[in-house]
C-alpha cells in the first residue's frame, strides 16, 4: 500500500507542478484577493474539476469520449477561443496598488474561469487520461482506490497552497508591479497555448 501511495504522490506532483494556465490563474486570483477566503471558490472549482477528470480517467470513461474526433475538435476550438479572450482580459487588467482597493473577479466569473482553464485545457485532460488513467491500470481493489484518492488529494492541497502563496506575494506587492508583470506573462502563456491548439487543428 505504501508503494501505491508513493507512486500516486510522485506522479501527481510531476503532473501538477509545471507552470500552466490553471496554476497561473489560481495564483493570480490569490494575489489579487483581499482575503484568502475570497479565492476559495476558485480553489474548490479547480480541485473538483481535477477530481472529476481523475475519476473519469481511472474508470476509463474519458478515454472512450476523447477517441471521437468531434469531441477533440470541439474541445480544442472552445479552449482556443476562451484562452484568447481571457488573455486579452489579463493583458488589459491594471493591478491596484496598496493604497487602492484591489478588485477581484466576482465569484461567478471566478468559477466560470476556473472551470474553463480546468476543463478546456486539452493538455491537462490528455495528461490526466494518458498518464494517471494509464498508471491506474496496474492496480485493482483497495490499491486502485488508494491510488485514485491520493491523486485527488494532491490536486486539492496543491491548489489551496498555490492560492495561499499568491495571497502572500500579493500582500508584499505594494506597488502592483509584480502583479502587472504576472498578468502580462499569463496573457502571453494563454495566447501561446491557444495558438498551439489551433495548430493542432490544422495538422
């Protein structure tokens, strides 16, 4: 059992640590949030999306869905459009200084954006299906339940920690310079991933 847990921990962290749209969005929302509890809707939404994707991957349901070209193409188009629009919004946003009231996205928009960066990201979905789903095949019974549970738990803890780290950095950024640079980098990353999605469509 300890081997299964260790395997799940290493695998989950290796997938979730690399900088991506989902991680950047959660960190950014933590940084602009006036209080940590205000970013919890983002954390909860991202964690629940990952739990859903991991569950679908382990049971094999997501693999059955993604083998259909229509589903894959629709996912790529929707993801590219959303990331392009969100990138424009991030690029134009102007972080407030410590002397001003920082404005966070309304809860509903936070949830919608978190859903989008979690579920309209083909790379995250394919990593979950291709890596976690494939690795889970070697387990059965309680071992499979333990493997799945640890993978889900790592995602939830990671997103909560990422938002907390963003909140701490945000409190130190009195001038708003760091958040301004972060917004620009986030926008460039989103546009880059959107362009890669479009490139994948024309291949």
